[in-house]
C-alpha cells in the first residue's frame, strides 16, 4: 500500500514547451555540418598497423594470403585487366618474375587486344634485362595487333638502344610492309640518317611518296636531297612530281617549292619557266600564292620585260576564267588568241587554238556556227601567214571540213582534191569515213566508180566488192528506190565488164515491181479514198520469199490462161502442131 502510494507520488517529467516557434535567424545545413566535421578531422580513420615479418614462415603466410586476395578478385571479374596488372606487378616486386609472366600470359588469354597489357608485360621484361623475352613479346604483339604503332615504336627503340641496328632496321622493314601512317616512314628515315645512311634513306623516300602520294611528301623528299647537297637529285624529284600529278591534279605548293629551289641554285630562267608553266594551267583562285611569289621574284631579279610578262599573265588569267565559265564564248577566245599571238611562242598559240576549236557548238544550226567557223579560219591564216607552215595549214582546213555541218559539197571537194593528188589510199579512207556518217546510195556508187577509175591492179574486183558491200548494207534501207538505183548501177557495171555468170547474179538480185493500193487521208485526217503505188520486192529479203512464190505462181497461171485463150481462138493451130 505504501509502495503504491510512493509510486503514485512520483512526478512524470513535463515536456518543455517551445514558446517561440519561429525559424532561427542562422540556419545550419547538412553540408555545413559535414564540412565542419572534415575540417576538425572527426571521421578520419587511423592507419592500419604496420606488419613486420620476422621469419620466412610469416613471409610465406603473407604471400599466400595476398595471392588468395588477388585470385579472388580475378575470379569475381576476369575482364578487369587492372586486377591482373596489379597482381603481376606485385609478383614482380617480390622478384617472382616467372609468376608474373604466368599472370600476364593468363591475362592475355582473357583479352589479347588490350594494348596496356602488352606494354606492361614487355616493360617488365626490359626492366629486368630479359632481352630475348622482351623481343619475343614484341614479336607477338606486332603480329597480333600490327596496326598499333606503339608496339612498333617501342620495339625499334629497344633494338636501337641495344645497339642492334640491323635488328631495328629489320623491324622497320616489317612495319613498312603494312604501309603505316606518314610519321612511321619519317621515323624510319630519321633512324637511317642517325647512322649516316643517306642512300638507304633515299630508298625509303622513294617508297614513301608512292604509298602516301601527297604534294608535301614529294616536297620533303626534294628538300632532303637539297639538304644533303644532291641538287641534281632534288631537281629530278621535282620534275618527277610534276609528271606524277600531271595537269589534272596540279598544286601550287609544288611549283612554288620547285621555283624557290631553282632560285637558290641561281637558275633564274628555270624559275620563270616553272612559274609560267604553272600559271598557264592552274586556275586563278587556286594560284594566288603562286602569282604572289612570281611577282616577288620578278621584282627581285627581273627586268622590264619580266614585269610585262606578269601583266600579260594577269590578262591571261582573266581570259582563262572567262572561257572556263563559258567555253562557247567565242569572243573571249578571240581576245585570248590575239593576246597569245602577240606575245607567245607558236606552240602556245597552237595549244590555245586547239582548246578553242574543241568547243563545238551544241546545236547543228548554221547561226550557231558563224563565230565558231572564224576560229578555224583564223587558225589556218595563222599557220599560213605567221608560222609559215603550209602542211599544218592544210591539216587545219582538212580538220575543219570534218567538223562543219551542212558540208556535203565540202566532202566532194576534199575527195576530188585527193584524187587530183593521186592519193588513192587517202581517197579510199575519206570514202570510208564519209560512209560512217551517211549510207547514201550516191556515196556508194561514187566509191565504186572511184575504184573502177583508179586504174590500179584489181580495180574491177575492188569495184565489184564495193557494190556487194553496199548491197548488204542497204538491205535495211527504207528507201527502196535507192536500193534499186544501186543494183541498176551494178548491173550497168557488169554489162560492160562482167561475165555471163556475173550478170545473171545481179539479175537475180533485181526486185519485182508490184502495184499496190493504200488508204489516203486528207489534211484534216478524214478518209480520202485509195491510191495506187508501186512497191519493190527484193528476192534477198527472207520475209519476201512467200510473196515471190505467189508472184511466180500467179505469172505461171496467167501464162497458162493466155495459152488456153489462144488455143480456143485458133483450134486449127493445135491440130497442125499435133500432126507435125
């Protein structure tokens, strides 16, 4: 009773009441609490106690536990290569090289493409002076991953540091077979130059510029020759580069470098030739640096004539741009030609003329050819009056005849000219060229008559051969009258010069003349009745063979009818004939 009373008298502590529930003026964040804790080092853990190994048994126990830890990590995730490397490096630190090798080999079985793994493996062997082992690893690395340049660089460097120059060169050669990037070739070249092997370096450059045919590499090759005082070799490299890139892939850098090389050699005329050659062929937009260097050169070493050449070159640039923008702007070509005729050599003038006449009008109408024809006329006049070359003048006129449309009088004149010159083979070639353009019957007949009148041995056979060829060619001719005209000309020839069998052969080729009817339409498309016309059926045409048989049967029937009618009209004649 007393106990319960005492318990009842115990007071329950009261919860303190917050009188002011407004937020505090200064707020403390969790980030601030953490930062203060770090500053006061409240959460720093003490370092683990150092373990001191006093005997071999403890060392073996330590190694066993450590290896178990590494193996457990590897078993958890075999693909984490950093665990393998740490494991191998730990074994290496204990001078357990054979164990480290085993670990690296196991790791390579997991991921042989890991570059770091190969590098660490080889570096371990090199640090421990295991040269043959390192060499074996590098060999395996470059065989497995030949496109990893690091392996090749380190392998060659190791061999060179060992003084094995021949071995390093052999590795470089194996590398170059893979046609690596440009820097690899430069490394090989520099390697040879370190040992004064200039000829070997030249051989490498020869291969290098073909594998990486960039303008800058050709320039480097030439400068290499110039640096070693092989000036003739350097010039030859520049000339080969110009030939290699040709007119289609011209680059102003090559010509600027070439010109500066010749300038250093005091070959000022060569410099001018190089600049002019390039400026004639490279467009103005792509030759700004070239033109700038040419101007500087003429100001330094040129005379008044040289300055004038620059002015002419500027005008040539202008005309080049105009004719490139519109190749059929013949007025621009005339201006350009007047410029080169007044200043350039004959070969240059001819080259511009050839470029101009190559731009044939796209439409076969005379009005489009008026200005173009004058290019040919001026070209011929230049060859005749300025160049004093009659043979080339003749060639220009002949070439113009081949191009000009509406030129059939022209072909006859050209052929007659060659006949007058007694150039039988040339005339024959002209006929062949004309027949490639037209298969007109008059051309074939003229060709055959030419062969007949040539007076050469076998002219009759050649004439007959032309007629035969023409007849075969014109089998598909829609104009049957032309085909008939050919056969009539052929028959006239055989009547005069052929044998009986030759005449019979042509007679068998002659067509049958057949009267036919066809519908006629008026201009408004309405039916205008029927009209009669004559058609020709040639026996050579396979499709006409049934028609010929029908015609023969019809003729035979008609003949029989006529004989029957005659017999009916004169019966005594039949009796007299039977008695006789």
